[in-house]
């Protein structure tokens, strides 16, 4: 649950980033992120988490696969040092492979498909 502090600080950071990158036109250095990352998914009733043996430190969790997909992309962007402003404006580029072979993909922001 977001606290008032978290919500307000997020809005302040958004405003500062907008001024820096859209109004002033400062350039951001965006690191390269691999196209494919090995992950392992673990599940318990009502909860799931992933980790990457390839990149220790990439860890994400969620109450369902859709929340987990959002967390996965956030974790990857954070791990590789993608600036917050760029990460928030970027689509989720990683799909989430499920243990049964299906894959969760984001078709558009907050519109998911399981194939």
C-alpha cells in the first residue's frame, strides 16, 4: 500500500524529471539492457517470485502473474541502472514465461495476454 509520502515523492520526482529532460532538454545516458535474461519462477499459493541465476540481484515478486510481470521489468531496469524517467516511459519489454510453458506478454499498458 502506498503511503502519502511515497505518492507525493513519486510526483515530485516526476516533476523534476519532466523539467530536466523535457523542458530544459538535458540528455540521459541510458545503459544497454540485454534482450533476453534467464529467470527462474517460484510459486506458492497466492504469491510468486522470480530471480535470475544469470544476473544475481534481479528479483521480483507479485500476487499474480500480471503484477509479477510489472515487477520483473522494474527489477531489470533498476538492475541495469536505467534512469527512472526513462524506465517509467518505456514499455515492458520482457515477457514472463510460466512453468506450464505459457508466456505472459504485455500487449499495451495494463493490457495483458497469456499465450
